C-alpha cells in the first residue's frame, strides 16, 4: 500500500458522484414526467416510480457520495442503475456503453472502498468513538 492509497476513495467519490449529480440535475430539471416518458419508451415497468427513484439516486445519492455519507449504500444503488441502463437501454439499441460501464466499475469500486478517510462520515465515526 502506498501513501496515496487512502485517497483513492476520495478521488473515485468525486468522479462518480460528480457525473451522477450532473445527470440527476438534468433529470430533475426536465421533470419526473419527461424521465418517466423516457423510461416507458424503453419498456421499464412502473416508469413514474422508477423515475423518482432514479432522480433520487442521481441527486441525493450523488451528493451523499460526494460528501462520503453512506457511500457503499448509494454506490450499490448507482451500480444497479448502471446495470439497468446497459441492459434495458444501451444493448437493445446497439449503442456503446463506455460511460455506463465506467460508472458501473466506479460504483462497484466505491462499494469496495467505502467512504475513505476524507469524508464527512469519518468525522461522525470519530465523534462517536471519541
């Protein structure tokens, strides 16, 4: 383990959380109806409910990941979102899925790494133990 290893989670949180947040804000601005319409066009059942879940994961979840709060939980949700995006949207349309694959790998990496030392969660853990 080298001296930079503890900061890997921080760098990955900024990258994955930042991309998800950007996409979540776009979906939020377009509205639940537009997002649900897109999902329905791709044969996703319960499109309105899934749209709310998707916007939540991509905004609130992304903010939590950026701050290092419940990173593993939100990253797992992000990984599920990317698997669904690849299987339900990209593959049927014969589209490339480099971004989705990279975000899936990043989310899975965060599931493994957790919050890391540069996170708000560390402050809470220190105050509980101290």
